[in-house]
């Protein structure tokens, strides 16, 4: 009898632990979807042109919308990258101009600049989102979001892709990516609690 009781508890515990992570990822993706919908409304209301210049200007003027996110990207219908929050600091007309800042008498200044530029490049190449967009554009018929969760460089990413559209047609795609290591921490805490229990 005790064996049967613990067997049933073990099965339910296993199913519960397997369901924790997908549920937390889905909750995070739902937050992304709200941001995507708000962004799409902004673009349509302000009549922003879905071009490289138009979307870059939009990102610069609405950075506060994405301040809690790690990365937001816009692609056109042909899977061409239009704008990326990871490259905003490379735009020349940004309000803060780093060129005017001078530091004196350190021989390794050029090395520091090179390291920063390398880190920026690595940041934008953490995962190849264009492949996600191409796959999404092939499979997407009813404008449902696509949710991707994966571990890259010891960080757990949750990525949501959806269509930016007007009432009659699609303009392009928006990708929202966020480092969600807290999800892994929450899953591990619940596993440890169950084991202690």
C-alpha cells in the first residue's frame, strides 16, 4: 500500500515538475505579447513607415517601452533586419556622443575600445534570429505567436515572434527576447522544495 501511495505521488510530482518550466515560459511570453501588441498599436497610430530608417527612428524615440527587455528586433516580410535595440548605441544621431569623452595617459585605451566593440558584436550574435523569422514566415498562416526558449552562453532566453500588422495586411515581424534566468531559478527552487518534502 505504501509503495502504491509513493508511486502515485512520484508520478504526479514528475508531471508537475515537467509542467513548471513550460508554464513559466508561457507566462513570460504572454508579457511579451502585450508589449508586441502595444508596439504594433504605436506603429499604426503614428503611421510609422516599416523601413530601416523609419523603424530605427521609432526605436530611438520609444526606447522606454523596451527598457525591461534585453532585445527587440523588427524584420520586414522578406526576413530583412530593419532595426535592433542591440545596435542603438551605434547610431550617429543619438543624444549622447561618446566621441567627445576623453580619458588621459592610459596606453590600453585602444584595447578597451576594441574589447567593447567585440562584446557588442557578440551580444548581437548570441542567436541567429533571422532563421526563426524565416521559419515563422513559412509556417505562420493564422498570425499566432511563436515562442522559443533556449540556453545560450549559460543564459536562458525566452523569445517571442509575432506579426506587426494593420487591419488588412501584415507589415513585418517583431521579435522580443529576454534573458529569463529567474525561470530556471524558480524551477530549481521548486524541485528542491519537493525533494526536501
